[in-house]
C-alpha cells in the first residue's frame, strides 16, 4: 500500500470519516459530474460551481451558507418527468404579521424551485380548483371528500404538495446607526440599518391516488440586508411596503422565502421522490403497440423502456370509501418507438397479452 493510501486509511480510522465524506473531501470535477448524472449544484455569480453535497451542513437551517440557496441549479435529467400537484399555502402565522403573508408569492416561488429540478412538471392550484368545480358541477355520486384521489386520476399527478407557513418575520431582528444615534432595532433618523427576515414552512408530500402522506419536511429560511433611510424603513424594503412596490424578490423576506423553498424542494426531490418511478397510463392498445399518455413535452424519448402493470380491482377502504390503491400484476415490457408532442407509442417487447386501456406503465430505463 502506498504512502497516500495509508494516510487516507488513517484519516478514516482516526477521524471516523465515512467513505462518502472522504469522497466529498477530494477534488471533484463538477462539470463532469453534472454531465453524467442528475444532481444539484450551486453556480455563483463568479462562475464557480459546487455540488450541494460538497458543502458540509448546507442543507441545515440557519447556516452560514444560507445565501448559497439563491444560486442552486440542477443538471439535466434523462427520463419522463413526473407531475406534481401544488396546493394553496395554508397561513398559520399568528400575530401582527399574519395579514402580510403573501401566500401567492410563496406558492409561485415553490413552483419555480420545483421546475428548476428538471424532473417534475407542475399542476398548479388554479388548475386543481377549476377541476374541482367541473367535477362538482357535472359528476353525480363522486365522493366529495377527500377528493385528492380524483384529482390525481384526472390530472395525472402522482404526488401532491401541501404547505403551511408557520413563521413569517420580515423584521425578525435589526440594528443600525447614523445621525441621531444607534440602537438594536432602528438606528438613527437617517443612517444605515441592517434588517434580518425569517420564514418557516411545513411541507407534506402525499400520494394523490391514496391521499396518504408519504413524507413531511420542515424548513426555515432567512436573509439580511443593509439599507438606508428613516428608522423603520430603508432601501431594503422589508415587509409589505417593498413587496407592494413589486420588489418582493429583492427584500430580505423575499430572499428568505427563496432559500426556504429551495432547501425544501432539494430535500423533497432528492430524498423523498428521487426513487419514485415515473408512471403513465395506456390510452389505447392497437396490435403490438401501446399508446401512452406522455410525449416529448413530458420528457419521453425514443428508446425508453417501460414496464407494464395491469390494473385489477380497486382497493377501497370500507369505512371512508377512499381508494387506497389497485391490485396490479406485471404484464410485460415495451419500448418507445414513436414520439409525439403529447403522447408516445411503445412497441411491445415481452408479454402484454392482457394489457388494456387504463393500465399503468412505469419508466424502466433507457
């Protein structure tokens, strides 16, 4: 064993470093990693790139690397994109700032961060609301609550995200100084003032077919900025005033929202949804061809392999009437041979004698 290998082994024994941590400590060609696999990384203004996994503790809340999350990106993904339904944020903030919480802005930032991942397309709240109204108007016998299973079936969303804002503090802390004196929360009449804002949210990820919550994530974001002006104001534009002027993203609370959503989405897509196989449906079987409800706009490509699952009897909870799933059996495999914008055609490779409209297809690789 060479001297370098011996030193590396000693580091593992003495410092207790895991193989993964040791790998992170070595120099990594980030561009090569990004080109080879789907991963998250930071790309800063100066062009420097770092993998998220290279920064120790960066996914934790209230770290020195909080502002890194303003620069998070994801590499390209090869495979069909899943559909994620995003629901309206629930405002659970108490106290004077409750009325200032902009749930629409938070929702839009969450959507922005999800789309950055390149692995998911979004079903927005407004689409869900329109669907519910149409169902309530035209459907008889539909179980009114819970309705998430119906939403999943019609929109094709595999998972949904519900979020609640628990803390919203545009002026969580501040200090400043200038003409008129200095103080912890205001400074002089005209002078410099550093304002800190904080936000905390809870996120629940659920299966739209069963309405069962599969994961829960709690994240906090914060940001601070220097401003000048009269005490209580400043160029940072914190709070309702800056937001109303259209500069929400540039305010400390806007930045806090951005970092909170970015951290939450990173955990959701890399830990809770990463290994969830993409699923679609068979629209038509014609000879040895299967017409699938996902095309080029969903990330499908010629050559992708699909596993076909035949649906059996629905599994319904006798107490609630909620569909908890379906009996499924492996039917066979198929390969995408024709690509259209909104659908694709897969040629049967094995089995699929009993495949039919409504059966499930799963992405099985390239």
